C-alpha cells in the first residue's frame, strides 16, 4: 500500500503485480494517497527548487504579451504585466508552504504547551487556560489574524504568526482532551502501579499517545493554514505584490475576473490542490495510525 | 495633512480637460474615446432602453427619485483639503466662481468681478437673495468671513493655493466684497473655482464644533448633508430653496432628484457590478478593465485632472537621487509609457511631464520627451556618477552600497491597483540598468499621518495634486526653508532661481505671460530630473441610460448631480 506499488507498469515481466488485471491493480493501489503524495511532492519541489519546474523568472514582465489566456507558450496564461502565471504559481509555493508549515508549527507548539499544561497541571491551571482558550474561541480565526496583521504590518512573518495564533486555540483544546483521556487510561494507571516515576510515565506513555493523533491533524492543518494565509493576502493583508504568494496572486487577479479568468482560477486551483492533497494525506495517515493502535 | 504628500487635484481656468488646448496623442485618444462614448450612449439609449427619443433630455422626465451613486474612496470627513473631500463638499457648497469645460471662469455666487490696475484688489459683486441652508444670508460679510477662516487654517489646501498671496477681505456693502492680495496672483479665479473654496455659513462655522462642520458642512448648495453611515454611505437631501446654481449649470433652481445616496464601494468589481445589477444609477472611477464594456452599455465620461500628474518625486537631499546624474539615469531607464499603457489598458494617458499634467493651462509639452526610454544613456550616466560595479544580482554598487530605491506610495488612497501595476512594471524595467527598486505600499492612515513625509523615509514617492492652474508649481516647488516650511515639496528640492521664475508667473499681467514663465519653470525642473512623470490623475463616471445630465465639473472633476434627472 505504499506508493512503491505504483512503479511496476514499466516492467511487465517482473513481480506478481504484472500479471494482475488493471482493475485489480487499481484496487491494490490507494489512489487518493498516491495522487496526494504526488501533488505534495510537486509543490515541495516547487518550494525548494522551483527552477527545476520552470525556466522562467516569476517577476520578468513582457508587456506585449499581457493577459494572454492559457496556451502552449504559457500553460496558465499571463497576468496584466505579461508575467508567466505558471512560473508565478510555482515560485509562490515557497511562501505559501512556508506560511502553511510555519503557521501550523507555531500553532501546534503553542497548543502543546497550553494543552499539556492544562491537561496535567491541576484544576486551577486547567481552569485558567481553558477559560482563556474559550475567550480566544469567541473570536473567529480570521479576525484574530487580521487584528495581528493590522498592528504589525503585512509580511511573511506576521502572516505566520497571525494564522498560527489564530488556529492555536483549537489545537490546544484538542490536545488537552487527549492528555486527559490518556492520563486516565488503564496503561497509565498500570505504569503508575508498577512504580514508574511521574516523569517517566509522562514521557513514555502520556506524551506519545496523546500526540499521535496530532500527526494527522497537522497535515490537515497545513492545508487549512495555506487557505487562511491566502485569505489574508486576498484581503490585502498578506505579502505585497509583485510577490507570487498565492493569495496575493488571487488578490491581484480579482480585478480582471471578467476578462482573464485564469488569473483567479489557476492560483485558486493550486490552493485547492495542495489543501486537498494535504487533507487527503492527513486522513490516510490518521486511518493508518488508528489501524496501528487497534 | 492634506497638503502633505500627494494631494489631489483641481482644475482651473483655461485649458485642460477634455477640450483642452494642449493635448498629446494619448489624451486625444482618450478624449476621442469619451466623445465617441457619449455619442454611442446617446444613440444607445434611444435604441436600447425603451426611451422615447434619443439624446439628453428627450426621454420623458421623472421629477424626484433617489439617485444612488457608488464612489471609490471614503475620506475621513466631508469638508477638507483632499480632492476626495471636495467631491463630497461640492454637493453642498457653492463657490464664488465656476469654470467651464473650455476653461472660462463664469459667475456662481459672484455675479461679476473686477480687479484693480495693480492687480492686488479683487472686487466681487454677489448674487442677491441667496441663503445658506441654516437661513443666514450669503452676503459680503459671509464671504469675507470664509476667507478669514481659510487664512486661519480652516483648509490647508486653500492655504497652499492662496496663503502666500492673501492679505485681507472686507465687505464693502452687503453685496460687494473686496479681496486684497499682497502681490498680484494671476490664477486667483481659477483657484477659487475649486471645491475647497466652497462657501460655508459663518454662523455654522462659529457656533458648531470643528467636527460638526467637517462632517456636515452648511452651505448654500443644491443638497444638504443627511445621514452618514461610516464605511457605507452618505445621504444628501435636496435643498428645495436652491437658487444659486453656477452659470454653467444646465438649469437654475432646485435639484430634480430628492436625494443622493452616495455609497463607498472600494472594490472595483463590486462597484462596477452594482451598475449591472441595477443597485447603482451611477458610479465613479470606472475600473480600467471594464472601461470598454462600460462604454457600450452606459454613459461614460472621463476627466483628465489638471495640476501635478501622478509623478515620482525623487528625494534630492538624501540617498542616491541627491546626484542629478542618477536621477536622469532613472528617468531614462524605464519605458514609462509602455508601463502605464499596459497597466491601465490604454484607458489612462501616460504623462511624461513630471510637474504639470497635460490638461493644465500652461502645460509645457516639450518636456515630455526629455527622458525617452534609453538604457544605454542610463548606463552611461550611472558609470559617470561612479556606480560602476555590480553585485551578483546585477545591482549597481558604489562604495559598498547598493543602488537601492525605496519607492513609497499610498496604495488605494493615492495610487490605484492599476497604478501599482505600473510601478511593478517600472520596477522590472529598471533592473537591467542596475537599479533595485523596493516597492513600499503604505496605508491611507500612515500616509496622511505624515509618517512617510520626511527625507529619511523614501528615495522616491508617487503622488498627484489637482490644480486647475499651473501655479501648482509654486505649491510643489516653493522652497522648503526653516522660516517658511513647505511640506508639499516632496522632492525637497530648493532652487531659488526656479522659484523666482514661478513667482514671476504667479504675478504675471496676463495668463499668456504667466503660462510662458510656468513653461520655463517646467523645463528647468525637467532638466534637473527631480520629478519623473508617469500618468495623469483622472476622474470617470459611468451612468445608467435612464439617468440624464450628470456631469463632471471642470476644476477638479467632481460629479455634479444638481441637474440630474431620471427618465421613464
């Protein structure tokens, strides 16, 4: 069920898969995770080494070829300054992914501290943290993020912090629940009964078990964060043009929606693709982990 | 705050605009465009909208109704020194004089005027029986009080226009007011025709708070300020006793519509969409991307704003642009016309003159081509200026410092998204020469707070300033000295000789003579390359076929709704 099963087609003589019918082959391969992994891989390459995927410069203008629809020369078309949109989407992956990963990482970091403290820290601390989280919950994520960006000005860093802070309360509450559940589980009681120190129990049993579901949640969160960040950029609170960050591309193309649909659709598809792929992978990992647990 | 950075616009007397004398090819195209639009529209109405006849005024007139207008920007207040405020205050305030499309000054609150032989005393005779909407009379005393109010700081932009010349005002009798100047000021009437010079009730000015006067000024105009829902709309109510329309209005007497709901819709797509959905009867600032479509469906008008065009002011006292060679190299290094034409889809004309726009009387069109696109020349100049090395990115380096230009601009307040696109084009165009341009968009609040107005804050900044006369040169290039600070001098360029030429123009005996000196000053400033022209400020309107006689006035391009009426 790993993606390696995808490769056999090139070598029909080898292995038992070669003899199975295409339908069986398809059934054997978990298609969604495979495609998702391919999409994620594509954007990871785009983020690390975009020049492998395009030979153009994302900022180079070509005024004579402004607003060209998608075609052979420009698969995603060109924008109002004649810049190649495909190249811009590829180069935009770095900032968008950075914001997605950074914001999720920050959110999880804050959430782990608050969640664990709340779950293990006794009634008073739990009360304080939980009430605090409830207050934060009262604000929509976008509002918190906008407030932050308004105060500190738009940049990649503020976008990471803004989205990270905005999404942290949700994770924190989830971690608290996990910690509480694990804490009262039979194996933790058993470990205590066996005389393990508090610290050992925490480290070996509570923490790993409470955190395991997070792996899936993080993958889900990355896609979500990219959408939030793009939303902020779309509202003009993101990275400034001519940055090819995806939300900024959407914002810049908005004016032309009646005349150049590709300016909205192409970056929009990139956001949808990465968010879907990350979510789908997340679900897959979640299922695997549940399977491993049971 | 209004006269700092990029101010806005006015119109004035003689030529500019659609029917201006000095037109470049670009303007001509734009003009021809709007003229043909009008023709189209007129024809279109007859055919399309089920109107009985074609042409203005031939549809069956409906008295009354609510006119829904959608505008781009919402200023912090209604009365003030920003052109965006003049757009609103023009609906409620009358001025002394008005300006026609061909640049003539005609009576408004003043029915006639004369000037003394030494050109230092102006005498205005006022219309009889005009009242402010609070019931007090518009008499000579009221006019004199308004001049004193401006002089005392009531309006920074009025100060910028006439502050250096105004001496005193006095009521000779109830219907005659005398304005004394310190020196002759040729463009006076033109200046007075702008919205900032709208006459307010002195009683209201005295008895109400500044806030009240700013949010709901009381004048003698065709409308009064009703409710203002911030972030949404201002409602203007018809003044049923209106009897003081300017001579160039299309009718005398009260407005035809009952009220105007003037909403603020910053998003271009939504604003234009509100016409299609029928939510708006008219919109301002037709998005360039929709301009062609608008022309085929609505009555479209475009106004080329006189004064300072949207221009890059280069910081002449700090950073790389202190060197004239570097300024000139910068001007040579970009194909600015291509950058502008592409960004605005040809709707807004390129303006190569960095100090005065093509619709301004006294415009010097010879300077437009002083700095054509010539990167070889730019390279040569930069080499000569000592910027001979380049770093790995191709950016020029001198004494270990990169040739970096921080270009600050007020996004969505002064510079539209199309303007920002033009800047991005320029940013790329100058790269091969070795300039690294950092675009720094700032918010309206930051811009107007003055946070970006000092020499250490930018190398270049983009701004415009509407003025119906070329005396805008005096506003922007009067020297900035300790004794006499001039915050409107955004290049920080002090040149006593050029200032002298401008002063000569301001006090010239005739407009022709004034324009001759203004032209000289433009050439001198162009030689120094302190301001690099990009495009003209514009106003535009798209109006539903059933709504007739909305027009853009000539001094600053404000929409006028006093004559507007619906047809069946």
